[in-house]
C-alpha cells in the first residue's frame, strides 16, 4: 500500500491515524459486533458518541454555553437557504459581503427569501483582495451580515473578524474551520460542510447562538428549523452517522495534536513556506492574492502557460502529488493544505516545484 500526498480541495485528506482507527473498528464498533454504520442513531452507543463529539468540538473552539451545536446533512450550500429562512425574520433584509465564488452563490440563494444588500465586493479587484471594513455599506435594518472567511477557489482569507456592531455575524467557515482558534462569541452563526477540514462529506456543522433560533419561516421544511434540530439533538431525522463518527475521531485527533493553537502554528508555517516558494520563483509561479489576505488553507498559483501547467500536473501526479488542479472557474493550480495534510506533503510539493522550475528555467 502507498499513500499519495493529497492536496484535494474537498472532499479532502483525512488524518491517517483516524483512517486506521476506522479500519480497525469497522466490523465491530465498541464490542457491538456491528459497524457504527449499521446501528440506530438512537442507540445508547451512538448517543454517547454524539454527546462526546459535541463536548470535544466545544473544547476545541471554546464554544460558549449559549450556542447550540448542530450536526446536520445537506452540505454547506443547504445553509445558504437555512440561514435566511431562520434568521431573516420579519425584516427580510440581510447584508452579504462578496469575496468570490462561494459568497456569490450564498447571495444568489438568499435573494430568493429577502432583500440582499451586497455591502462590499471584491469583484473589481478580481477577487484578489478583501474590501477594507471601512468601505462596507451595511444596511442598519439587516437581520444579519454574512461573509465567507475563506474563499476556497481563489484562496482569499480574512485574517480578522469584521466588526458589525450588534447585527449578528454569520460565517461560512467550510474551508477554514478548525484551522486556528476562533472567538465564537463574535458570531451569531458559524457553519461548515465537513468535507474540507472536519471529516467525510455528508455532515454539516452549525454553531448558532440559541437566541437567534426559534423564528424559522413557517413554510420552511421542518428539518430546516435550527430550534427544532437543536431540541432534537440534531436527530429530527436520521443523522449522518458514519461521517459524524469519523468527524468525532478527527476532533479527538486535533485535541491530541495540542488543540487549535498548535494546529494554527503548523498551518501558518506550512502556508508561509509554500508562498515563499511561489514568490521566490522569479515569476515562474505566481499568486495574485494580496499578501494580507492569503489563505492558510487553499493556495492557488499559475504557471506561465497552459501547456506548462498540464505538464506540471501530469508529472506531479506521477510522483504521488494529487489534487493540485485548480477549480475550473479559476484555472491554474491549487494546493489545499488543510489540517490533515502533513507538513511533509508541503515540503515534498515545494521540492517538486523547485525541481520542475529548474528543469524548465
Ligand atoms: C466547499 C464549499 C461550499 C460548498 O459545500 P457543499 O457542502 O458542497 O454544499 C460552500 N462554501 C465554501 C466556503 C466551501 O469551501
């Protein structure tokens, strides 16, 4: 067996010790004589996993008591609908900040339910920078402000939390959650699809201040109601048990690594060396993102021609470096270096990039 170095944007790499544990207990989980996939989500064994995983996530992110944590299905994009349906309430107005692909899709969906004010956009700058906070035009009557802390396609990341006064701040953290500590109390709601930095696809984590729930639009699907899901322990219907279970193992793994402060140190180090390789390449590789908003998680870069990019990708794959092709909307390369991508993978990629450059320079 040989494992590749996997830079996939999502679904993405998982920690090897987690995969090994999954493998070892696949046929017989906790002495039940069946796998975790084959038992009731309401069994006492699964309920204890659910409880422990929530406690671990609370510890990792220091989530205050007044926040509910939900383990839902439907992916991050279902939250593009659930957020407005739950939070717009009678005002039916919301602010959105547009920093790229995922912000735009969130905006399009929210427009189905209410009046969306695009408070700021990075479009004019080709989404290579984040509009400064003092340029945002917020609607004083908005029910919430939505933004995307890390735009996964281009690799544009907020390294600051926007101050939006008393209006609840909502964040799509799909590709940055658990990469560093977060001050949860600055947010009304945080959501993230699991398949980037949490676990397998199929699970979506929502962290919501409880006082913002309980006012879901009456005609919304009942499973969309945050309060209903919170009161049901995220089991208003069958929970995504397998991805929840793997995610719970990832939370444990993160705690074993020393928690998010330690993880953040590693992530910063990994991304810094990769940017240094790109910036030091005398234009052979280029990344156009403004230095103060370069992502720690998704690092995009171009070579000087499409032919060279194809060759770069093909040779990378032949050497066991996979998932480097950029999103079709952006082109070029993208190295996604989430928590589970080891520093050794980044070092190997850098060696490969340097070697490729010198053999084509
Ligand atoms: C991947 C991603 C999504 C889409 O997630 P789905 O789970 O496929 O709906 C949304 N937002 C961001 C920031 C993402 O990275």
